[in-house]
C-alpha cells in the first residue's frame, strides 16, 4: 500500500493524469479500509465525471461498505 501511495504521488505531479488516477486513489483507500475517504473521492469524481458508470458503481459499493444501503440506492438511481 505504501508503494502504491508513493507511486500515485509521483504520477499526480503530471496534471494530465489527474482524471485517470482517481480510480486508483479510490482503490488505495479501499485497501487501507478507509471507506469514508473512498466515498469522498467517489463523490468528488462523479461531480467531475457524471457520465462515468464505473465511478457511480464505486460510489454505490463504498456506500454499501459503510452500511448505507439507502444512500447507495439513491446514488445509483441518480445515475440511472
């Protein structure tokens, strides 16, 4: 996890890669077990990329991991 975090920091210095790194940052937070941080990243990402189904799926999954099924359902309903 530490190596992945360091690699993401190095790659994030290139502004052209910011969007492509978001799913990796979400995965990193999931590996740490920090689902609250993953949800925050997902919400930020779907605000920036509202037509990306993968991000909505990640948001729904992370909300379920936090035992918030109603919020997960609402998030997925907004996308659909």
